[in-house]
C-alpha cells in the first residue's frame, strides 16, 4: 500500500507540474501577444513597461504556484478521507459477516465466500 501511495504522489506531482508549465506558457503567450499589439518599439521607449510586465508575470507565477499548492493539499486530504472510508467499509463488512454468522448459529451462510 505504501508503494502505491508513493507512486500516486509521484504521478500527482508530475501532473501538477505539467499543468503549472502549461499555465505559465499560456500566460507568457498572452503577455507577448499584448506586447505585439502595442507595436514594435514600445518596450524600447518605456523600460518601466517591461519591468511591469515582468512583475506581472512573476505575480502570475506566484499565483499559479499557490493554486497548485492548494490543489496538492486538497488532493492529499481527499486521499486521507478515501483511506478512512475504505477502512470504515472494511470494518463494516467484517461486522456484517460476524453478525450473519451469529444469526445463523454458525451455519455457513451462502454468499460469505464471495467477498
């Protein structure tokens, strides 16, 4: 079970990194297209605009990193809840089987061996 959890963590990390890279690329393309729409040479006339765009891109990256961190924590919480539910279901199944055996006085109940 530990190996499965580790491989799921690795897979989740890879998927989230892929999403992060796609978002960064999408924001970069959007920012570049806005710069081209202003016309060539606009950045050369006002170096403050270039710094502003760089600051905006860094802010977007920080927001993306924050969102990915939040998603990762939510996924880990969901996994914990999933494991707790699985344990509860296994416990309930065990208790149901015990009650069936008791109610039939130890007689083999048809269907017990299917689970």
